[in-house]
């Protein structure tokens, strides 16, 4: 029963803190992140990240990305596929090079430097999606480019992580990387089949079932199955949920599903995801590592903002769109945390450096929504002028 009390406290706090954040013209997601920081080990230590909270958080990010897929315009995603690939590629190269080499200043080994670059090359747009939704900018050319780039970014990140682990001396490392790529190719063939035939068939089947909310239940089966399969092939479950949302969005039931799933997500699971990010923060080694944290935070923001913005510029976007796309790719969130955890488990980084990296990830993730909001507001002011 202790978890139910924790859940009640978290939802109460996120409801009112989020309300006052929005009244002060601050993205509501910032309030939810701060609730995790304040209630967690960083300050009050009333709540610790445990398995049950993590399960709710995992479901939260899956449902959030499913909703993002439901609200995405498939034609826009197709149209801006090429810019998304360019944005993702440059957005991986910049942190890999600049943050990797910066690790040498703090006496990181070459392998630790590579891990540092790989960790911060990962983008998690879950938080950016929330800000884009808040400003009704998800269904735009910038939103489509950000979402497409995030999927490509995830694939590149998984390949880099596989390469990094193989560098530990596994003789079959190259085969492992090829196997990972092959599994992901099969997965995306499955995504095509899902969008084209499987999802429409399953949603039509749901119409003939004598169950309350049969369409909603079937859509959640599709969402969770795609998230599970994505994790099996080494991708983020959020990627699978996003494609599941796109598949369901192309069926006649999409409006009903959106109206049913949003209350489920935003009532419990999505706030728990954002709070869980804040619960990862810990200030215990802050003073000893302040220089590292400050420099890596600046580079963590700058490499994505400039790198992805440059990718957008090369794709023909104007400066205001470059700024929005670059800002939308800053957030690291769960993808960077997962990558860092895998690297730590594989003994690629020591415990002190690992703790510092986690802190930088959280700080960058908290900063990201502010920059994205500024970029969107600035773009709209320029458009009005």
C-alpha cells in the first residue's frame, strides 16, 4: 500500500506545480521534473526510484509516444524524412566528437570518452513532444522533422553502443553489430506491415468484439506489443509506441482512440515518467565535479542545438525553424540514461564518472523545454511580424 500513497502524493504535487508553472508561462513538464527533484534524493528524499515507479514511468513514456504517433501527420513525416536523416546524423556527430574529446580534459580513458560521446548523442524527444503538444506544434514541419530525426538518432545510437561494447574485446563483436542491424531491418519491415495491413485488420476485428472499449483495448495491445518488440531488437520502446500510434492513426478509429488514451496517460503514467527523471538527480558529488558538470551541460545543450540546427539549415529550413529543430533535439532523458546504464554495467566507466554523467543528463533534460519554448515563441512572433 505504500506505493499508492506515493502515487497519490506525486499526482497531487504534479497537478498543482504544473498548474502554477503554466500560470507563470513555464512549460508544465518543468513542474513535473522539479517535483521529482524536490521529492527525491536530491532534496527531501521522501521518494526513491524503485521498480514499481520505474514500471509506471516506462508505461508513461510508451503512452506519451503512442499519443505523439496518433497526432502525427504521416504525409509530413514522409515529406521531411530526408531532413530528419540529415539532422539526426549531424546531431550524433557533434556530441560524439566534441563531448568525447572534452572527456580527455578530465582524464577519462579513450573508451570512457567514446562512451561519453555515445551517451550524449542519444536524443529522447518524449519531453520535447510534451512541449510541442502544449504549443500545438507537433503537427508541423519542425515537429515532423524532430520526430523523424529522433527515430533515426535512436537507431544510430544503438549501433554505436553495440560497437562500443564489442570494443571491450568480444571477438564476435562485428557479428553482433550486424545481427543488431539485421534485427532492426526486420523490425521496420514489420512496422510497414503493421501500418499497411495488420493494424487496420485488428481494429476492424475489435469492432466485432462484445467488450466495452474494445477499440481502445486493441489499440493498447498494438502499442505495447510494438514497444516490447522494439526493445527486443535493441531499440527504445518509445520508438515502437510511436510507430504503433502512426498505424492506429491511419484507421477510422483514431479520434476515438486519442480521446480514450490521453486521459489514461495524463491521469497517472505520463506524470510518473517525468517525475522519475527528476528522481535520478543527486547532488552528493556536485562540488567535486562542478567543472565537469558545467562544461558537459554547456556542450550537451550546444552540440545538439548547433549540430541539429546546422542539419536543418543544410536541409533548407530558415533560421527560426533551425532553432526550433535544434532545441527539440536537446533533451536526452531516458535514452541517455539507458545508454549510460548499459555502459556502466559493461564496466566502461567508473562509478564516480557515471554519477556525474547522470547528473549532466538530468540537468540538460530540465533545461531543454525552456529553450524549446523560447524557440517556438520566437518563431511565432517573427511570423506575426
